[in-house]
């Protein structure tokens, strides 16, 4: 509180004390008319003090309103934004296609191609594709968590339009939800990073509390966290957006405010009018949106040619149990088998087995069996027993399995069965 505000507070407190003493001195009780006989006028001194107290309250309220208006003007100047409604400011940007974000050049055409790849039913038009990221008062979620900053971006007329809504007071939330809903008109697909688990459910709760339809409830929601995990989870380990930016997009943020400090920055604004940290929160949110716009087409390229991009080659296979996949996916892995790691080779061998491409499957199994790969040894044993009915080779593979996993009952059962098939005496059965 400023010195002037503190002085006004002390004056108000002193007047209240004087008013209380006057009331007690005249027998006044808790009600405004207590202590007076019927028809008796209030004490002039009491009326005078009441009037002075009311004037000071009105002056304090006007000063607080002027101070808030001045602070919001300073905030708008700092972030290059403008007031949009009571308690709400907005910042808008427009970036021409081809702008670089890290090592990536982003444009709407490639975004449309990526959209068609990940959601074929929507086609390749980038219009209606919206990127979204939020800053909130906490990470717990639920009705007690507020979205104080909502960032949106979309490709339109060859440029990326970015709009960022920022609450300057709690009462601005209704206006933010309304304006965002209008801005999202025509949205066909939503792109986020971990938005399915956090941002979208939180916004749905805020719209529900406001008794408004949720504009983010669209049929296609591409949460890029999941394709990143499938393609790079083993290589990156940590799939946070900052890690993805550094290792995949070639972006190193300088002077960025950590996301977990965003709530404190907003509350510092509410309590003290602190502008600097809050402006950094908006820049953090803007970079998140640009990263989404750059990451979507990058992931598209990774899924088309994972080996060239350092991604897990198995992502070319259909998600359902990594089944046989399409002809193009199988052909892709087969042509690059010399560059595949063990997990990808095993996946390729499974595809070959389902296609009865035994020459390729056996070639891979034998190469991996030399490295004591349990799955490949078992596959060789099954192949020799059931396909070519070479019980001797099947038994050799099974003996190696027993040596590697002596406590595995399935290996001993197979060995016993193979002895019977070879006509071995029953006393040689395990």
C-alpha cells in the first residue's frame, strides 16, 4: 500500500473510533437510530462524521479505479496490447508464412499437409486449424484453477495470426471466454501439447461454469505430446516442450520465464501492479504457440521418413498392435533394415512372418539369435517346428533358450514335445 493509501486508512480508522465513542457517550447501540428518544434528531456531530467517512470512502474507491486504469495502460504499453473489455486486454500478431522458429520454417501449406496426414478426413486446408496454449493459476486443475492467459493461433490468408487474451482482473474471465469463442468460429481441428490432459478439460470446466458452449470441443484434437513420445520417447526420455524445442526444433530460449512461475507473476500483478514478469509470461506463451506451429509439420516429416529424422522407425506401422502395416510401411522398413535397431528389426520380422515372407523373417531371427535375443530364438524354434518341421533345428534353438532362461517352463515343455516328435525314449523327457 502507498503512503497516501496508508494515511487514508488511518484517517478512516480514527473517524470510526471517534464515531464509536460518540455513540457510546450518547447511549447509542448497534443500530443507527439506537439511543434516541422518539422524535429526537440524531447528533449533529455524529451526522458530520458519517458524511466525512462516506466522502473518504468514495475518494478511496475513485483513486483505486484510477490507479487500476493507469496500471492497465502501462501493461498494454509494455506488451503492445490493447484493452478489450473490463478486466481483459489482448495482444495480436501476424507472421508471414515461412517465418523461422529455431531451425524450422513454418508455413500454412506444410501445416495443411500435416493435418491431412494425421487427420485424413479433414483434407489439406490449413484454414480452421487452431493452435492453443494456456497459462493458469495452478496445475491442479478443477474449478478452482483459472485460465488467466489464453493464447490462440491460426493460419489464415497465408499468415499465422496469433491472439493472446490476458485477464487483468478476475471479472474479465466472462469477456475472455466470449471473445475467444467468437475468434474460434470455423475451427475444424485443435492442436495442443498435453492439451488433452490439461488445457482442454480446464477450459471446458470454465465454459461450463460460465454456462456457455465449449468452442474447443471439436472432433479432431491433435495433442502433439503423444506422437512426439511415440517417435522420440526412447531417444529424449523427457518429452517436455522445452526439451522438444532444443533437440528437435533447434530452439534455445533466452531469458524465458519457467512455466511454473507464471501463476506467481499474475498474482504479483494483481497485488502490486508488477508488469515485468507478466510481460515475460506472454512472451513464454507466444513462443509455445510458435513451437506448435513449427512442430506439427516437423512431426509429419518424421512420420514419413523416421530413419532420416532420427525417430523410432516403428512409427510407420499402424498403431494397432504394430501389426503387419500397409505395403508402403513394410517396404520402407525392409529397404532400410541395415539401419534399423534391434527393436525395429524385431518389428520388421513380425511383419515378415505375418506376410509369410519367411526368408526375410528367418534372416532377421538368425542375426538376432546370435545376440541371444529371446524373441528371435523362440520364433526360430516355432518356425522350424511348425513351418518346415525340422525338429532338430527347433530343438537346438530350444536348448539355447533353456540355457538362457532355465526357469521358463514354456521352454522345457517345448523341448519335451520336440523329443516326442523326434521319437526319443520317454525316459529322456523333462
